[in-house]
C-alpha cells in the first residue's frame, strides 16, 4: 500500500495516486463538464479583437488530454475544478 495524495491515509494501491474513497469522492464528471464549458467560452473569444486566448486554451486542452489518457490524480482534479 502507498499513501493517498489527497487524504494521506495508507490506502492507495501501488501505482495509483488516490485511495478508492478519495477517487470516488471526486466528481470527475463535474470537473470534465466544467472544463469543457470553459473551453467553449474561450473558443467563443477566439475572433475577438485584442483578446488572446491561446494560453488558456492550451492549458485547458492539456487538462483534457491528461484526463483522456487516464490520469485521475488530486492535482489534475484541482486544476480542472479551478479553471476560470
């Protein structure tokens, strides 16, 4: 067993960042939905004069790629939830 990155309990399976309890508590569907909504909002600003959304979209796309590749870490969850 290893230590859960979220609760620091010795419950995480080797190779996993979170214990099953913490992973279940994180609402990944809501996090992904939140990031997709933010991406849509930034996509709508692409042609707005004087507005550069390249960095924001790059960051958002990186988060979605990490999620699509199977990453389920406390850090990714926090980054996704805090996208503005």
